[in-house]
C-alpha cells in the first residue's frame, strides 16, 4: 500500500502496540484487528498550500484505491521510495515526560528531512528553552517529525537503516 501510494519515504514501525486496547492511532488499531492500513504524513504540519503536495496526496489516494479495486483504472507505479525499517524509536526520557512544553528537532538536515545529529531543544509555552537532549547513534539515518513534539504522546524520532529490497 505504501509503495503504491508513492510518497517520499516509507517508515516501518514495529514498535506499535499489538493489542487493540493499547493502540492510540487509527491505522495501528486497524492493523491490530488484521486490517491493512497505513499512515501518510505530508504537507509540512498542514501549513503548506503547495499545489504539488496536495496533488501528490490526491494521486496517491486514487492510485491506492485502484490498487485495492475500489476504483477502475490502471495503477501507476511511482518511482521506488526509500524504505526505512527502524532499529529504534526514540522517546523522551521518563525524567522529562511530565514537563510542559514542546520539543523541536535541530541539527544538520538534508533535503529529505533526514537528521544527521540527534538533538532536540525543549521550550516552555513562552518560547524559553528549558532543556536539551542529544543522542549519538551509529549505523542509520534519523527521520524526525517536522512538527514540535508534545513529549508525553509522540516519539522524538525513528533511527533507521535504509532497507534495500
């Protein structure tokens, strides 16, 4: 499904709960119930009005519906996207999980949004930096969310190796 949808990166997350009662995301809940599902992320936190990003999502949804035989028509195979099979999902240390604020990823970034340095700065809701985390990791790329994370709910990043299949 992810290949046919055709967005830039495919991240495989094995850390999601296997029990539907523990799931907190719609696509994960579907998978725990034996249903195929995927989550797409595009558009830069919903702030983009770039017509090409909107068109890519529309094209992907229609192409996937053709693949699943929900619509008639030919499936257009997009160029192969890199696949990332996370070696580790990085979450906030338990000592910081109760602090209020937002974390922002920083460091060197290439055009695909892959982070080279694992560094996050936490800010309170007035913009003051209140803590900083950094972490070394060898042997993979880091795919970070582009939105500021609320440390109690979201992972900081996926540290992953490119999966060549």
